[in-house]
C-alpha cells in the first residue's frame, strides 16, 4: 500500500523506472518480431497486417511508455536532490501522474485483442488510414490522451519545483545541467502535448461524429493532419533527447574530474534547441507537395538547429580534453552516447537537405537516423544514468565487468543493426 499512495519523490521515481522497464521489454519484444520478419525477403513469421500493427505499437510503446516515463523517473529521483528541495512541489499530483500511465498502457496493449487487432497506421497515426481502423484506434486515442495528461501534470510539477523550491543560494545559473534540461523539456511538453491531443481528437470526431477535418470527400485535408502531428512530433523528439543531454553533462565532468566546459553556453544551446524545434516540423513532409519556398525555409531552419547541438558536443569533448579520465561503465555509455549521437546528428543534417530527403524518404536510412538518436541517444543516456545514480540510490555497487559487457554488447549490436 505504501507504493500505491506514496507521495515520496524517490518511490515515485522508482515506480516510473520499473514501468518504463516493463514497457521497454514489451516494445523490444515487438522489435524482435519485426527484425525476425525482416531477416530475409518474403514472409516468414507474421502477415503484413500484423507486421504493421507491431510497427505502430512498437513506436507508441517505446516513445510514450519507455523513453518518456524513464526520464520522468530520473527527474523525480534526482531533481529534488540536485536543487536541495524536500520533495516535488505537488506530491499527490506526482503520484496521480504516475498511476494514470497504468490504465493507458493496458489500453494500448489491449488494442491487440480488439476486433481487427491493434491500429496499423504507423506510430504517426496518419489520416486517412486512422479513419478506417477498427475500435482499437479509439482505445489508442484514449490511451494517448491519458498519457498526455500524465506528461502535462509531471511537467507542471517539475517547473514549479525548479522555480520555487531551490535551496537558498542555488540560483538558476548554478543548477546542475540535468535540472536545466528538464526545466526546458517540461516547457516543451506543456506546449506540444495539447497539439497531439488536438490532432487525435480531430481524428476521433472524423471517425464517429461526421466531421471532415482529414477527409477530402468532405472538404478536409489529410496533409493537415501531418502538419498538426509534426508540430507536436518534432519538439517531441527533443523532449526525448534534452534530458539525455543533461545526464551526459553530469557524467562527463564527473569521470573527467573537471568542471563542465562552457556551462552558460550549454544552457543557451539547450534553450535555442527548444525554441528552434518549433519551426522545423515540416522537414518530415518534404514529399507532400510543399512549395519550394516552404522546402527552403524548413531546410535552412533544420540546418540551423544543428549549430546549438554541435556546441553541446564540442563542450563535452572540451570537458574531456586533458581531463583525468577513467572509463567506468557510466562514462563508457556517456562517451558511446557522444559518438553515436553525433552520427545520428550528421545523418539528420543530411536528411535536412530537401532534394536528398526526397530520395531517402521511406528508406532504411531514415529509420537508422532516428534510431541512432533515440536508441543511441535516449537509451544509452538512460543506461549511463542508471549506472551512475543507482549505486547512490540503493547503496549497492553494480558489477563493473557486467557493465562493460552490457556497453560493448549494446554498442556493437546497435551499430550492426542500423
């Protein structure tokens, strides 16, 4: 019962991390089926419809069930400790925002067992496909709404905690980088989750209430869905990487035995990334018949966002430069993160070029690009954070040998896969 009604930020952080781990195993097992199916040409294991359902649910479960809750779990555990607060600002709301995720996750997974099976529209849930799916689509939409409400509550909590509950003398520019990245991430979440809610609500009314937002027969436009979705979706990918930047900015200085190089520039770079993330959404849509002027704008805006990202990479390398470095598991994952995330960034810069993107659209190059950012980015940083902070939480030190095996196994197999 202590766990169910707890308002302790550490207990809630732990629950978030366990939930995230369960979702990670579930989404990962779906990825394994997808991989096994792709192992050779032709059909091996699953029919095309189930394949599409697995792809859709893998994406939704990993983004909303594994990555985001894990970062919120780390935030719950570490933010009060880092800023000298006794707990989160709204302790009961903190508990509620966690427990909302359980019914949402059950509903998402249960959609496999509904008539017609899970939605098979891709994790982006594009119209007009979503207008033709079975009842599982409605369950999916409801689940996304609940997860969005959970995210918004968590974000409000984080913002109020950081702005109002810092210890005396802890000015904003003295906060650890993890606190800064989460403050900015929380603002992003509050800005974009309602946009996703709007997109899926319009999908719902198109399905059941006779509206035609995305149905051309009634004067609607399926491409409008893409604009609304990606106006949420692009800031969302930064929501999934900014806390990772904060984690790496904690770990690299610790194992280089040096202060973080360029603290202020890190803060400004993170803020710039957050602001610019709102003006690049249509780079996901270069093949939808956008005017050339539009293509040019989104191409240059996307190239611009690589500048603050490069500033962060430079600062991490400068922090390591001439430091007294040791390579325990957290540092291995952090250095691995920098290397592989940089590859994700460069492939993104290549995809930002409209003429190249049009050639590469819907190829494995794009899949590899965002997995380099989300697996080697978000996931590696989470592994690093867990190895770095869990001994402090539990009083139990991990096995360095197993940690090294975990790192090298992850790095090699990830690069073979993508």
